[in-house]
C-alpha cells in the first residue's frame, strides 16, 4: 500500500513509518518544516505539508491508499484548546481512509 503519515518525524510517526516500511509498504512522511525531512526513517519519501490545511491534506493524500495522522502533543493540544466548547469540525473530503 501507499501510506502517508503526517508527523512522520515525531516519536510515534517514526515508529509507524518504520513498521510500515518493514511490511513492504511505500511510505510518504509529511512534515511541517524542511529540517524535519532529515529526521525521517531511511526509505521514507519526505514531503512538506500542514495537517491543519484541509485542501493541502486532500491534495497530498490523493494518490495514497491510507493517510495516518501522528501529530505531536503540542499541535494536538493547541487544536483542542483553541476550539470553543462543543465545537466540532466539519468532515473533510478524503480521497483515502484517514486515521487521526
């Protein structure tokens, strides 16, 4: 399968990417900063992307079979704390299954 992983340079994302590679999958690691591309496990295709941009997620996941989100704790905490109580984001158009 072709698997895209947001946050692939982080502690969880790196483990997921390494496991996917060991199972023979093609892995694309999507990171926020160019400096993080060098932190990706060997064999992972590096791409720049923003997990908070719905249009960018749709574009980068278009040719993927699975998209996995492994955002860092800081990003996850900011997304939760910045939403008003009871707020739910609308569903994003997803060309591939997405695990966030």
